[in-house]
């Protein structure tokens, strides 16, 4: 385990000390004071310690503290969150269901909630545990945030590295993911690409799959990792070991859509534009507290049910074919809403999908677009460009779903 100390979540024996350090953090106390300004710090922390009684593992912490918070977000900021795992369950013999662990690879809609919603859905559906997640260290801007996410089953993904450092970091993370699935018996959630697809054209990056394959050790532990030439099919075995499940996340409304459209114009007008840390925090806050409408999660059958079809491909062809099949599985799992079909027709200038929406749906979406456009306050605001970007975000799932079928 020492090998993974710099990136792993807390172990059960570390939870109590981490919690005490969290309560001693000045910035964390400022945040907590905002929730209950009438309570003195000693009383507030005393209540938190009382609530922490009996919490021994990160899973206990999720059940005690995070599950109620996420359920509140679902009630307050969505019109319901559904979970369709019929294909996954059908692929696993019932007597093996509790022993299986999965690496959920999904499209990416929200920085915080993609995995948080999945945790609650797994809880509610009777799965024995939740997911560990990778979170970029660019978001861990305060010590209390890093402590909190490590208590919540998160491991650290390092950003902004040199090429050499990136290779080392990727190898370490991959070895940890294999260790977590096969030895710790944990599920993993990871996005199909680095960062969110700003235009909702969800594509699996081959580099993500190659990273996942790096940590596989065939037979005896390799004395010199990375130096032995990979045998044909070994990369397929590496991904099979992780029991990958293609997962599709569908939001009726993306509360960050106007921020994404705004970023498109900022990058168009200034190719050197980069988001600040404050921009990342604004995206996190908007994603959590913004209205999402209906939310749907759909699990396809594990990739192990079809991966053997690719075993004999050369390495680069294998990863390209695996990524393409992942895309197809994710795209056919979309839950499409009236706004998706309306956006597709508005972009095309026709009513090809009119059977999927009503006049009321059109009025509602028009009002929604007007409201989101009004939130964009950048200089030289290009209304036509921004509207096209917003419509594209909602139309792309329709195109990809139809192509997948």
C-alpha cells in the first residue's frame, strides 16, 4: 500500500485523525459557519463529532454524511434521477453479483455530481459498495478539500506535469486502479476523457484506455515495469481485469451549459485563454446548485462480454477499436429529452423530430435558452455564436444516439 500513499483515499485506520484535522481547519470552519451561523464553533464541531460516531471507513462516511447531501441535491435541483442497470445485471450470474467489482467508464457531465449520483444509485439498487473516483489536483486548492475528498473515496489525479512526470503518474494511477478493483474489492468511476466534452460530443480517449492498461501485471510481479515488450492480447487482458462497464449519463438540462458556451467564445477570441481556479470553483458550484431537470444513468453490459472480439488486433488498432465500441455503447444509452430533439431541429432548420416534442416543450426550451443566454456577460458577446453553441450541446446526443443504432 505504501506505493500509493501519495494518491490513494484514506484507509479506515486514518479516518478519525483526518476528521479531527478537518474540524481544526480554519477555512473548513468558515464554510461550516455559513450553514449554521447561529451555532458557536464548539457546539457545531461537537455535533459533527457526534454524527461521526461509528464511522470507521470511507464507505461509512459516505453513508452517514454524503448520501443525505446528495439525496437533498436530487430532490432540490433535479426532477428525479433514474438508474437502468438491467443490461449489467443480465450479464452477471445472480450468484456472482455481490462478488463483482466494476470500473465504470462514462461520459462526463458534472465535475462533482457524476460520481456522487452514481454512489447513491448504487446504494439504492443494493450494490455492496460505491465507487472510488479520480479527481484532478487542480480542484484540490485547499487542504480541507483534499482531506474531504480522500475521506469520500477519491484518489488524486495529478495535472500540469512534464511528459516524464505524466508517464510516471499515469503508471502509478493505473497500478492503483488495478489494485483497488482486484485487491481492495472496490468499484472505480472514471470519465472517458480528460475534462468534460464542452459540446456533449462524447468520445472515449484512447489515452484513457492505455492508461488503464498500464497497471496490469501478468503472472509474477514485473521486476522492471514497462521495459518488457507487451505481448499481443496482453493489453486486452489488462482491460478485462478491470471489468469495464460503459456508463451513460444524461441530463435534461446542463446548468453549466452557458459557462461552456462562454468558454467557447473566450477561446475563439483568444486562443491562449485558460480558465482560472475561480472559474473551476464557479463551474463546481453552478453544477451542484443549478437546475438539471431529469437525470438518467444507463449501464451497458460489461466490456468483457465483447472484448474478446478484439484480442488479435495489433496494439494501436486494439485501443482504437475498443474506444469506438465504448462510444457506441455509451451513445446508445442516452436518454433523450424533448429539448434534445428541439435543438437538433433548430440547428437543421427542419422539424424532422417533431414527433418527440410538443408546442409546450418548444416554448419551455425557448424560455430556457433565453434565460441561459442572459447569464453570459462577457465583453463583445456574440449572440448568434453562443446560441449555436448551446443548441449544439443539446443536439449532439441525438446525432450520436441515432448513429449508434
